[in-house]
C-alpha cells in the first residue's frame, strides 16, 4: 500500500485547492503498464472515498488530455516569441547562489536537462528569473504554478485543439510520479489551480503579472508566506 495526494478544486473561501491523501495499492516497476495499474488503483480508491471526475496529469496517463497536460509536453512562447518547453523554462530560470539562470535550457529536451549538471539538486536556489521578471522562492511553488498556468492557457487559447477545453470538466487531479516526501512542485496541483482560478473568474487576472498572481494566491492558506532568516538555510527539491 502507498499514499498519494489528490488535488481537488475547492469551493471553500480560503482555498483554491483541497489536498486529500489517498491510500491505494501501489504496483512496483518502472514500466508504463505498472504505472498505469497504480493510477487505476489510486483513482478507484479516490472514487471509493467519494471523489469523482479525476484526471491523471503525467506522461503515464491513459488519457490523451492528461498526457498532453504533462509538464514534459506543454510548450509556449516566451517574450522573445520563441517556443520554450515548460520544464525548460522552469529549470533554465533558476538562479543559484553562485550562478544562473541558464536560459539555453529553455530549448532543451527533458532528457538533456536532466543530464545538465548546472542545475544539480545539490545547488542552493535563491530565486528565478523569466522574461526579465524575478520571482522569489517563497511561496515555494508559486513560480512553477504560474509557468504551468501560462503554458496550459496558451495551448487552450492558441493551439486550435479543443481537447484543452476539456480540462475544465474535471474537478480532481493526480500525478502518479509525484511523491510529496521527495518533491515540492506538482503538475497535478498546478492543473487544479488552473481550473479553480478559471471557475472563480480569476485566471486572466492572475496571468497578467507576477504581482497579480502573487496577490491572488496569497488568499489561499497553502501559499501563506513564512519569514525565513536566510535564503541560504533553505534548499528545496524542485523536481517535477
């Protein structure tokens, strides 16, 4: 047995997303078939708990939409009108204690980025810079969430593929690869935030600027900013 979170679109005043931990039967193995068995088990356990309309967001998803919404597949145009990958934009925007950002990563494949030692997990991240705008590392997932919202919305509005519209029909999201004990950012959570902001008619405002986005999410208890004495004391695992 294992535990994984499901991210639900919330109807509560102080929450955009509700995180529910679900016990399910985990199927060991790295193959896609084993991952999909675990996804089915997770979703069935969630349904038994009363959670419906669930979409897996990952390259292991059995849904075409869920696969397309994976952070490894989403792309969008940056301020220079160049097509960038979501993962590349995130990894290439990291500012470390002694170097970065490495904008050439915007155009690399996931496998190329994974092998690049410049964005090693052992290095201390002190911020992000994308399209000339600097982002803080607190709230921890804010920059990644904003990039995800931007990428999903770009594809929904500009791809000409109506399948992206279907994301609004779901109310709960999972990512079988996400383990909260090892990672912080989660594409399923970001997707739930997209749907929640859309339903609250806040999405377009949130995408206008860093300031607008941070102001909107500050009302959610998950994003409450905690004061820290030194950025050097914080080392975050920012894996997708």
